[in-house]
C-alpha cells in the first residue's frame, strides 16, 4: 500500500462513544480475525458524555442497563454523572484494547460505496489534513443530533436580550451564573437535570415549559442494588442487577401502557406528595398525553421537587410571545 492509498480495515466504525465502543468489542469477540478501526472526531473517548458538559449532566436512565454487560459498573450510583460515564468508557476501551484502534481528531466528511470492489471509501479530515480509509463494512455510531448546529427554536426578539443566551450543547466552561436569575426553556431530560444543578448557585431558576412532562423521582443509590452487589461476585452481580433493572423498566412500561389512567393517577400522587400542599400540580405536571406516549423524565433524589419547595425554582407553563431586553414575555 502506497503512502497516498486509503488505510484498509475489514470494519470501519465511526464514533468512539457507547455505540462505537460496543460495536468494536463485538467485532473482535465474534470475529477476532477481522481488522477494525474506530474514527473519532473529538480528542477523547466518550461521544455524548464528552460533548455535553453542562451543569448536572447525567444519565437519564439507570447506568446498569446503559453500561456494557461485559464491563461491570463499579461505582455505587444507579444513575451516573456524565464525567463518571466518560471515565467508565475510557476504562472499557483500555481494558479490551479498543483504544489502540481509535484514530482521534478524525472528522468523517463522506462515505462512498464501490460495487466493483464491494468496499466503502471514507474521506476524512485528520488533524487538518485529508485522509482516506477503506473498508468492507461501515458502522455508524454517530448519535442522532447535529454536533455543529444544535436545534435552536426561533424566539422573536432574542437578539435584543441584554443577558447571556446559552445552549447546553455548547455550555461555556467559564460561565459564572452564581447569583443570577436564570430561565431554562424546556422540560425534557436536559432541563430536569440542568435546573436543580443551576439552583445550587443561582439566585433563582425558572423552568419555562410549553406543556407539562411526566416526571418520576428515583434514588441515585438504591439499597437493594447495593445489597446484591455485596453478596454476589462483581461480574455476576452486574448481570443480576442489569436483569433486575431491565425487568423493572419493562414491567413499568407495560403497566403504564395497559392502564394509563391508573398510571397517571399514580404519578400525580407521587408528585403531590413531593411538593407543598396546594401546589398547582394539574397546571405544571399534568401532560396532555398518556404516560410513555413520550418518555418519563427522571428526577434524581427528588432534587427538582425539593428546590421548588424551598422557592429556588419555579415552573411556568406558557407560550413565549417574544423576548425583550429584560427577559421573556
């Protein structure tokens, strides 16, 4: 192979996040005779868990079903912070030798199929220089969002706002929000983890939602899980906890889908119990849809409800008309 020829691998994997690392492990496990290369645009392993660095970034499901079955999660949390997940992925890649197959700072630009040779040719930019790769099988573990241009709704007048406008995908590491009044637009998984984290330093946080979201509180550390892990060996306990948690997810999903009115009542009662008496639950926590028509949002250790109760967080359910210099109308 000449210096200008594409680098060849049997399998080419785009992305060194959870999906890409999982694919790399399975390729080697099932077909050890095949060669593979992982192309990663960023400078570090992690994918989503390296890209997003906003305060409170964490998994929005339990880490035992999110982690790999062949690499036990060793920390005590049932729901994990973003930095810990990235460290786990880095350790997984090192343990199984996947890190030796990763080409960092490699931005994939195009992929072309050649029926004459039954191969893909992938054009990239690596450290500012053009470089090509060739393979028989191409696996894309690239995520589902635009890394350069995140989704941003159009809010009339936002250019006139005197304060800072921040997108969580590009959170400035030097941003000082202590003592500030902050509005977080949205009530999905990002907002539910971001708002309680901001409330610890901000003077006040408002979560502005167009419509309510179903939310359920869960413990960061689950005593039952910890007991299983103390009794059983590490690898076995990891499998047992994965199975336990997966069954809880499956059974709860079927419960909410088969009995949506009962499920809605159950969620409402839990939220009412977590909030001050007389709080307008049916205004801010009563979605128009049935449970699991959209996913439930996970409130960790009741932190969002606690901040609402102590007055550090408000929820406003309304539509944005426009933005002016002072804030949102």
